[in-house]
C-alpha cells in the first residue's frame, strides 16, 4: 500500500485527527459488531499503522466502549455528537479509521470485504471486491 496524508473529524468538528503514513488496507466489514456500531450494512474502515494516526484537537471528548466478552472489538466516539472515531488496536499496532470520518477522499478504494459470512442479505455487495468469510490470510 501507499503512504498517505489526510485529516478527519467528527460531525460537530470538535475532534480532529491526522493520518501520515502507510495505508495497510481499506475494508468493508460485514460482521455483526460493525453493523451494530455503525447502524449500516457494513463498516468502511481504513487500516493504518499505529504510529500514523494522531489527534489534532478534542481528544478529551473521546469515549471508548468495550464490547463485553470481545477480545479486540471496541468503539471510540465523540461524546458531543456520537460520531465514530479512529480506534487504536495497540496489541496489533494498527489504527482503524472509519472512512466516513475523513475530511476528504483518499485515492485508495476499498480492497475487500471481510466477514462476508455475516453479511445481511439486504446489504450492498456484488461490486467485484475480493471477499473473505473472516479475515484475509
């Protein structure tokens, strides 16, 4: 993947972040947790290195919800407007960036669909993207 530089923010604009570094992947995730967290058929997330993401404003407005029983899944959101925000997976050294929180569109397009076995029948698909039942190998 290529290196990139872009910014993102929440709906109310109080939280901002910057990405500078390597884009690892751009997935549509169809797992049940992502569907619940976004209220949509899938989450569209960019995966970047842990070091690539930094907060530029409003980090004190971030809240985290840890899903009971989940080893790795949690959500991060703005306490003022509820917008999903980047979440850091320190143990895997990645940051998961909700694509909808970007201030502009990166030149990268989605690279695949994950947890396709959990996809709701009404959710979009059929776009020719590679799809995996879980995570890619």
